[in-house]
C-alpha cells in the first residue's frame, strides 16, 4: 500500500465509523421518545381522581378538601343532586348544565363562574364524576 492509499483507507474507515455512530445515537433518541410516550400514556391510564382534581386546579377554587373557598362552593354532598351523565356534561359546559336555585345563589356569591373542562378526556371526567358522586 502506498501512503496515499493508506490515507484513503483511513478516511473511508472514519466515514463508515461516523455514519454508524450517527445511526446509533439517532436510534437512541427515537427509543427515548417512544419510552416517554408510553410512560405519559400509561400514567394517564392510572391517574386517580384526587390527582386529576389537583392537576386540573379544582382545589384552587373548591379547596384542598373540596369543602369550598371564596372562589367556589363546597363539593361535599353535592353528588346527591347529580346523575353521572349530567355531572360530566356540567364539567364540559357549566353554563348550560348548572341550572336551578342552587346555581342562582352560586352566581350571586362567586364572582367568577366555573370554567368549562371540555378539553379534558371523557374518561378522566368520568373518574372525577364518580369521585364527587361519592364524596360525603
Ligand atoms: C375558577 C374557579 C373554579 C375552578 C377552577 C373549578 N370550579 Fe367548580 N365551581 C366553581 C364555581 C364558582 C361554581 C358554582 C357554579 C358555577 O359557577 O357554575 C362551581 C361549581 C362546581 C360544581 C357544582 C356544585 C353543585 O352544587 O352541584 C362541581 C361539581 C364542581 N364545581 C366541580 C369542579 C371540578 C371537578 C373542578 C376541576 C375539574 C372545578 N370544579 C374547577 C368554581 C370553580
């Protein structure tokens, strides 16, 4: 082998090695994203109602124990006024489902109406509804 041939061989080797390395690091990256995706989705599956309630900020208005603050009413015992379906619909659209004298009173007391949670997955709203229906 001449010197020139050695240099060409060395560059070829380097090129192949770098190419292989870039493949490996890229695959590593994809695996990480897939893992993250799976982790996010499986944690959504397992998330319980109290965590959802705290993550969605319900406690800011209804209190840590859901027994009310100056921004929102006590939720303990309100379950007896609701069917599961209506409660889920209320979360999605409070102004059309929050009706009756209880709500007329609420609107006098609380400066800001409850906001709609229609972007939250139905399954999560169902979990929250089940929890509030049983809350004593
Ligand atoms: C910005 C404050 C605020 C936030 C955040 C909030 N609420 Fe409310 N909520 C209210 C107010 C005020 C009312 C009174 C009625 C109305 O405004 O619609 C209410 C009413 C309710 C009622 C009906 C009470 C009854 O007497 O039947 C339920 C149930 C409820 N909220 C649950 C929740 C849940 C669950 C969350 C979180 C996903 C939440 N709220 C987030 C302020 C809030």
